[in-house]
């Protein structure tokens, strides 16, 4: 019996109708009462308090605060208000496509590990201790080495900067596609409290507490606490087991700032999070009529399912994440700042995935089925960076050194969990996991470590000639990587496979920028970056693979018009992609349940070409319209499939639509007792390929998110209240974000659908 009650369904219909009516009768507006920092960074709304034009957007992409419009890099910025308006509480919520060039997806069905890519450079499987991502994710300047933990709840974020294209000089490590830089709010030194509570469908609720304490003896303290949870969106029909696509995210953060003088400050941050999720549900989309018969209980579910056709054992995936960061800043002169960034972070993540359930094999009488992937990873990392940021006559410069150390291990086991009766009309749970296992625990296990050393420098020269309109930037980064590891288990058998990988590289960058006028800026850029080599722990022999490299040629324009009421940023690029790391998969190799991957470097060069546009306009006071577009086209070389006699096969970029759009409308209406704000964003994308070796396309998507707020309601004693009604996927559109026909010959095609409509009511009080 379906678990969601009739009352819940009626409440959902009423709330959805109310929200739709509000949006259709009210102009579109921004959510959340803007603070000073939000006004400076909110790219989605762009409205500064008391000003009818677009606000200046401040970024730190060049390790110093600069105006976005004068920074010769393709960047999209989402400020705190924009993130709240779109309902972004973790990086996973960016899956809807608010930044068209940025692609976010779970690794297969596991939201416990996120795949993040920019401009078509999207690694398929980077959630192993010896495997790296292609886009660097940073929080307050600290690189996050694993895809596990990236889905945890975000703390008090001031802005997210999406830097597009290789960032091989200043960000460096594994930033071939670009970088995602998360900037959080630090202690203010003044008392302030912001408390949000909310309810949502699927029995969800949320609570956010952000508390600043008054400065005492030069020390400021900030505390953040977050709790957000929701039941699954697809019912698991096996009694007592977890539903699919649930989450329970919680965390605590302590920030301390010590400023004993005007020339020195120290900021220490400690955070601890728990990220509890279950996988997405994998559906059988199409049955191959020529394939062997499936069990009668197995259903073709072409369209987002509300319940699994066959219930299976499913436990929570639990991620424990913690970190320490220490930022030191010393300004001995007005023209020089010395910085130190020290960090230690740790991740312990289980990845328990039975989402594909009965759809992994044809029916066999009285046979075991429902392969349960029981994986776990433990990782810790340490990094130290020193920076010199200074100014000389006509010259701005950044120089530094960087060290990164990482150690991680993982293991996995894939027993069957269910068994059929003779006719396939009854499915019964196997009493113990061991009884359904072909091999003892674990099927595979590996241990790996990495050390990376780097030195970098970048300088921008603005000659006095030409009215200081010309800017020449030159930079380079030297990196030396050492990696090693041991694959100690393969298909349940002890092994001694190992790899050792060492490489050194210099990544240069040159940019020429020209201020055609006060409001029009042009730039041309060339730069390189690389992703480190390694080995695949899903391999049968732990074969090593080499680094992959990119070189990008880019030209751009950044302009403002109509007395700062309109903004247009354009970028066109060509990326030369070399030694691309390609994954090939084989299932049931050597009669094992274990999924097997081998990674090879594709010979030759590939290219990715693209065009991006971001525009904002304020046609009337209080109304902001924004649009973003990304066009991406690739041509990659064929690669040798080691599972098919090294036959050359076509290779595709993954999770990247050829065309992607995002449209946003925000409106604010003053009221006698507060403000009415409304927001709606529409995100459109073509279908794309979800695996690099398969031409199958996912569905086209059109996702609408919305928020309606009554804000700045004065309730006395310097307190203000805001009440917001919101919905993600307002129109309940469904599309496959993952689709594969690799098993069509034996079964059919399968895939996963996006989340259904979610909605809720939030209330915030701020002192």
C-alpha cells in the first residue's frame, strides 16, 4: 500500500494551487532581506538597497577582491539571496541548471558522492581514493579532495563563484574544467541572530541558526547550526526498509576571528556535518522484446515512479565530515598582504546502493537477485598554502607555494539480497547478506595516498599609456605530484597489485584585457591545466593511467548599458583536450557481482567548443530579468576498450547538454509594513549522454523553481520577520537525468528521474 496518505495528497494539491496562484498574480521578486554583503554579490537579483540599477558584484577569483565586470575571466556568481530564492541548501540542488555551464549529478544513483563538471569536462567516476575530479571545489580557499561529502548541507554562504575554463595558475589542482569557489560569512563582531524554521512535503522540515556574538578583546565568535531532512520521494515496497531519495543533513560550525591590530587577523573555522541519504531509484524504462523473459513482478516504469515495483533492502548512506581551517593575514604595508591558509579535513562515507534492484539481470527460477553495492570510503587531507598579494607601480601580483597531502582507502561488497520463487511471482529477502554473496567481504579493497607540491605566480601590468586601458596578465604554476596505492582485494581474493605515479608540470596563462570604455571590457585568454593521473580501484589489476591536460583559448566581452540598468557578458572558447581519462565498464566479470571499471588515456586530441552568455536588465524599478545560456559541442578521439580486445570506440562528454538556458525574474514591491518579493527561474536543457562510451541521450528538461516572500516585517526590538512560500520543480515536470541502454541486449534500458515537485513554508526572524 502506498505510504503517503490521502490527506498528504490533498495538502500537496492545495499548497501547489496556492503557490501557483500567487505567482500568476504577483510580479517576480527576490527572496530574503538583503545584507550589505549580499547586495554586493547577488548576481541573480542584482538590486542594491536604495539603487534602481544593477549592483556591483565583487569576486575573489584572482585572490583579491575585484569587480566582476572588470575581471577577465568567465564567472557566474550566485549570492546568498539568489541561492535562497532557488532553494539551494547543498551543491546537489544545483542539478536543476541555474548555471548552464555547471553540471552537477550524483555518481550513478548515489547522492552521497557528487559529480561536478564545467564546460563538458565532467569525470564519470571520481569517487575513489586514487582518482581525481576535473573541477576543483573550494570552500574559503581550501580544496576539497573527494566527491564524497560534497552533497552535505552548506553553512552560511555569502556567495558561490563558478569560474569557467582551466584555472591552472591560481587554483591549480585538478581544475581543468574550472573551479567552484564557496565563500562563507565570517564573524562580524556585532551581535546578530538569524533563525529560520520551515516545513516541506515528504514529511520534511528545516532549521537554520546563525548567531554572531559581540567582539571581546579583539575576538569575534560566530556559530551556525543546520538541520534539514525529508523522507524519500519513491516508496520502497519492502516493509521496514528505507525509501529512495531521502536525506537528513545536519551540521555545526564555529568561526573565530582574532584581530589584535589593524595589520593582523586570524580566522579559525571548525565544522562537523552528518549527511544521511538513500540512493535514487533506478527504473526499467524499456524491455527488449527479444531478450530473455523477466519475472512477472518486474514492471516497465516509463515515467517517474512513486513506488518501486519490487521492494529491496536499503539502508542509509552515512557521511561524517569534519574540518579545521586557519586563515592568517598580515599587512606589513599598504601595498602588501601575506596570507597563510592551513586546513585539515576528514570524510568517512558509506555508499549503500540497492537502487537498481530487480533490473540488473534476467529472471532465473529460484535464483538470487538484487545486487546490493555496499561501499565505503575513508579519507583525510592536509593542505598548507602561503600567498603574497601585493601592488607595485602599475602592477598587481599574487605569488605563493602550496602543499597538499591526502590518504584514503575504500572497500566494496556486492551480495545479492533477494531470491525468486520458481515462477517469479514471489520475491523473498535472503536472511543474511553472506548467504547472497558470491565472494567473502570485501569484493575489492584499496589504499592510496597523494602528495602535491606547487609554486605559482601571476602578475597584471597596466601601462600608463593608453589611459591605463590595457592590462596584460601573465602567470604560471609548477606542480609536482606523487601518488601510490595498493589494490589488496579483487573479486574477494587477496592481491598485491600496486601503482606508483609521479609527474611534474608547468601550467602557464596569458590574458590581454582592454577597457574599450568605462562600461565595456574585452579580453582574450590562453591557459592550461591538468588532472592528475592515478589508478582505478574498480580495476582487476590496478593499472595506472596518466594525467590528462587541457589548453583553452577564450575571448570575452563584459559590458554595462543604460546607466547601469543592463549587463551583458559573453565568452567563446575552444578547448584542446589531450590524453583524456576514459572509463570502460564490464559487469559480471569473472562471474562476480562486482562492477568493474578500467581507465585508459585516449590517444590524440579532442576539442570542446562553446559559447556562453549572461545578461541582466532592470526595466523598471524593483524588477530584474536575468538570462544565461551555454552552448557546448565536443569532438573526442576514439579510445581502446580493454574489455573488447582494445577495439576503438567512440567517446562522448557526459552530463553536458548541447544547449542549456536559465531565465530568472525577480520583483520587489514595497508595502507599508514590509516588502513583497517574488522569484521564478526556468531552467531548460537538451538531453545529454550519461556514460562516456554510450550514445544514448537522456530527456530534455524544463524545470521551474519559485519563491514568494513577505519580508522585512518589523515586529519591534530591532527584529524583522520574513515568511516565504516556495517550490522546486513547480510544474512537476519529469525527465531522466541518467539513461543507459548498455544492458538492452539482455534486459532493456534503464534510468533515473529527477525529483518530483517539492514545496514548503519558511519563516525567518532576524535581530
